[in-house]
């Protein structure tokens, strides 16, 4: 169950990243802007039409699912089987399971 939840969480996060790369930088419509010419770190943004309502709904759905999955993973009773000092290493092993299996397969 934990591996399935972690796999789904990885996929949800990948879907969110892809969606964030596609949508405009601002949720709401915003005018273009740039910092003052003497700014310590000059920056600017183009005008943004805001997010499409369909994209906003999908982002909200994915964020909610991400939160649910994170809660399942962090609060699962399985972690009580470990000594308090070993829980982080066990969680890291779950997060990096694909990297470890790829390195042992080589």
C-alpha cells in the first residue's frame, strides 16, 4: 500500500509540474511588470491572462490528492514499527526505492 501511495504521489507531482509549466505565471489576469532600473535584482514578467478555469480546477484537484497521499504516507501505522531514530531512513528508502533498484540491477 505504501509503495502504491508513493508511486501515485510521484505521478501527481509530475502532473502538477507539467501543468504549472503550461499555465500562465499568474492565477488571476495581471499586467506586465518589471523592476525599477536601479533594482538590486532586475526582473520582469509578461502580461498574464490568468489561469483557464479548467486548469484551475485540475490544479486544485491534484493539490488535494497530493495532500491526501502525503497524509497517508506520513501517518501510516507502519512507521511505528521503527525506532524513532530509524523512521527517517525508512521513509527515505521508500522515496528512493526506484534509484536503489536501478543501481542494484546494473
